[in-house]
């Protein structure tokens, strides 16, 4: 599962702000990248890319022993000449996918060709104030990745999230969306197909669902312990702490979106409806290799504070398994049934109307 950045500023800033639980946000690459099938490479250039990849894994991979072992195996492959036959960047990426990806064995690991210009602009430095302002403006103009907020029949709230980012516009727009749904009796949050986010962004959303400060995940970065930290969901308003919550998931739910589902499931705070998620848990970012190639290197180890583990390689299983395209209807029914357990007066009448609408024949 990969998620490609939407613009150079979006990409550069999202990565510099924090290790992301979402591959694809680390370099300031242009929106239109060179076609790797049209880029010729030599045997020497191939060797440089492969050796740079091995060294990067040795230095940066989250699981140090695995990174060293993978680097040694990759270097042995290179000595055997297993990558020198590639004549284009696309062919080299195909060889890496077939030979190296199984060795690295992490759902967040791809190698991409962005071109020398984009790679030359790579920096570990944080974004400038101007870049940060542009990034926040882009997030704002993209609706803060909240494309849909609506009422469902029976007074159930529906919220669609396409990324979970920790930005001022995101915090502001999420609070506004929650405000629109404040009078609903239950909440459905849809992260089907959502490729990820960052732990602080996940905590922001969970903050609207809890009544007290709640630890979510612990991040450890072996190559830079200064980045180690525990994330907390701080109670936010409007609050939904006393209301039923349902989260829609599928195999396209990845990384930070998986953390969101996993954390809520571990807390017993939400019912997950749909299909098991993709199973990508190791945060990181793109690192430059050679000749315009980059690799997304998993650099952090994330673990839920309650379970002590994560969803890497196995995904997050739903509490209620249904086909992804039926998850919303099923969660809607569950939400109405939950409301009706103690609803009285007009709330009960409205919930009963909503339930009846689900049983009506559809064209």
C-alpha cells in the first residue's frame, strides 16, 4: 500500500513535521515525475542505487538486526550481478520489487523513481515558515481531508476522513465537522481506502471520542532516539464520549488509518465494521538513494500502549465482518439499534423511522 503526495509542498512538509504512518510524504518532488520506463540506466548506475539502498537500510531501518541482515543479502545479490541487466528505471524497480522487497518484508517499503531534480532537493531540515504556511493553506483548500459530513436517517452522524494529519486547519475543520454532528445519537467514521496519516493526527480525532487524556501509541526511532515519544488523545470539543461510534474499514485502510482503528478497538471505544486492513504499521519516510531513486524506509517502531504491539503484517480485523461496500449500511443499522436501546420521545421516533427506512425495498 502506498500513498503518493499531492504536491511538492504537501510532500515536503508532511514528512518534515513527523515520521508518518503513510508512505509517500518525504521529498519535495514535482507533481509530474519522469516516466521510469523512459529513463535509461547503466549497469554502474544500477549498482550505485542498490548499494545506496543497502547502506540506507543498514543505517535507518527501524529493526536494526533485520536491516543489517537485509543489507548484507542485498549486497550479495549485487555482487552476483542480479540487477545489472536493467536498462530502464522501470526495469530496475521491477527487479527490486521481485528480489529485495521480500527480503525487507515490510508493508511500507517501496522504491520509486522521482528524478535527480527532486532528490537533489531532499533535506532533513524542518520546513521553513513559508513552506509550512503553504502546506497549511493546501490542507485547508483540500478540505482538510474531510470530504464528507452528513446526517443519516434516524439521526446518525457520518464523517469521511481521507488522511489523518496534525495541522491547524485539520484540527479546526474537524471540530467544525463534529459541531455539525453534535446532536446525532451515534457516529460513523469512514476510513475505507484511507491510506494513512500521522500519530498526532490520529490522536486529534480520538480526542473527540474520549472524556479524559488517553495514551494511544508509543513511537521509537532507533536511528534518532530524540524522536521517541508517546502520543496522547486530549479531550476535544465537541465531544462524543458518551455516544456509540462505528468505524468503517477495508483492505485499503492503511498505516495511520489502521492505527486509528486499532487504537479505538483496543480501548473498546468503537465497533469496527468491514474487512481486515492492509497491515502496514512501521512509520518512516522517503530517503534518497542515487540517480533520482528513493526508498521509503520504515524508521520507527510504533506500538499501542494498551496491547504493546501493532498490526504490522496482519492488519486490524473488524468486529463485524461484512463486504466493504456493505459496511456503511450495516454500521448504520447497528447505530440505530444502539440508539433505540435507551432512546425516548422524539429521539426514539426518529431512530425508528431511520431503521424502517433501511428495510424499505431499494430500486
